[in-house]
């Protein structure tokens, strides 16, 4: 059941990150989900190092760090995806 919730959380965080980032993102939804999962893992690590990973009630700080991690990874993923797609369209240049 842990994998299921990781995928759901990654999807939700990735979609929210895409909404926060200005402009239209060209990355596919599967990559958005994977980057969202990575953002959640990154946010958990930052929250743990800051000492706010477990609190009474809702862990707002941990969720904020997870969202910030997802935004950063989706933004970087969008840049890498765009560069990769531009490289494939260019093909070989003739001398």
C-alpha cells in the first residue's frame, strides 16, 4: 500500500507544481508523477534535517518542503525535457 500512496502523492505534488510554475510545461504526466515523488522524498529529507518531519496534527512544514522539492524538480525536469526534445528535432547538421 505504501507504493500506491507514494504514486498518488507524487502525482498530486507534480500537478500542483505544474500549476505553480508559470507557462506551459511540455513534460508528460508520467514524468510529472516521478518528479513529484522525487520532490516528496527530497522534502521529507529536508524536513527531517530541519527537525520538523513529525509534529502533532498536520505536518504543514513537511508538506511545504515536499511541494518546494516538487516545484524545483518539475522545473528542472521541464528544462531537461525541452533541451532533449530540441536535440532530437535538430538531427545532424551538415558541414
